[in-house]
C-alpha cells in the first residue's frame, strides 16, 4: 500500500538510508516524495545518485515541505535540531523520531503544542530489509499515525507497537542486539578456526547458522526451547556444547547485557529531558 505523504529525513545516516531504500523498494513511496538532509555533502550526493531523491542542507525548509518529518540524527544533537525546525513544521505534520533514549515528551516540549510525535527504535538489519522496530506514540499521536509509522518501518522488516515506557527495554534488546549477535558470530567463527576450519568457511557457517536458526523460529512459531531440544540428542554433541555454555553463564551474561543497555538508554533519556527543561 502506497503512502501518499511527503517524507523528510533530517539526518541521512545508515538508518535513514535503509528506510529510504526500503520505502522505494516496497513501492510505498516515489522518489519525488522523499527528501533527505545532512551536513555531509558526499552522503547527500550518494543518496541522490542511488535513489534519485531530493537532498538539501536546509533543515527548516525541508521540515516545512514535509507531511512526515523523520528525526534521524544522533541523540546528542537532536535538541539543537528541534529548536531549529520548531517554527517551520506544518501544523498537521507528523514527527517520527529514531533517536535512542529521547522521550517523546522531551521532543514535544521543543515543538509547538499539539505536535504529533511518534518515538521509534529501529535496528541496523533494516539495511538489509530485516529490521526490528519498536514504535510508541506520544501525547497527541493517533492510531492512524501509529498505522502510518508501521507501514514505514514494515517496509524494512518487522515492527511492534509498545507503550513508551518499554521503548528503552526494546533499545537494550533489539536496538543494541545486533552488536551482541555479531560478537557471538565472531566468537563462533574463532571457535571454528580453533578446531581446524578455514576462516572464511567458519564465518559463513556461523553467520548462516544464526540466520537459519532465527528464520526457523520465526516461521514455525515454535518456542526456542523446543527447537533447542530438536537439535539436542541424548549423549550427543549439542548437549556437550550446551553444558559448556551454561557453565560459562551465557544466559546470565546476555540478560545482563540487555539490562545494561536499557539503563544506558534511560540515562540518555534523562539527559534529553534535562536539556528540554533548560
């Protein structure tokens, strides 16, 4: 289903690029409906060449042009951007933020009263149309706004709607999660080399195993414990490996990692609120 809106991406990093590519590949938008801004002229030139979209270094004019404004900058510079565009936004514009840790209320406080804001947490696999995005509505956003945001993020993977107080938890799990998985893949690859595999073969086998396991879980809907048991035969190789993982505290370490990342997201949000109250 096409999105009959003009969308401005303020910030043109990897995530914005992934969303632009996904929207166009899914034919949800035409290139003429998309505009991107950035401080890097080379990045804008690349996006224009790759996707034939409009590019600009003028955030104010871009915000005034758009029906949907996607805030795609780093959290540390978001406050400055909001102050810059506050008077340029259309009264009926929808603002979607992908900035980690920044609460919708902090964004709303910098914009005109009544501005509709949606907060999201996508992740980098969106670059290959396999993203996972958490979506939460701000004070004034509507169910229709949430549906529109889901159409945007579903173009690059899967999305889930949450209460905003759970977005930091999603940040700790799926937002930061690719880093954990890359570390696991690297460790599995190292292990393969240690037991005699060539590096290229070990890396391919490790990555494909993670990909296939995730796909098997999603497509069958089976509980991961049951799928684990399907691999684990009595006295076999898998149970020997699992025993070592449990002894090494893998579950606890991953749980602690998600918890630590969630706390950091909350700290970023607290910093954003302090800035908004100045």
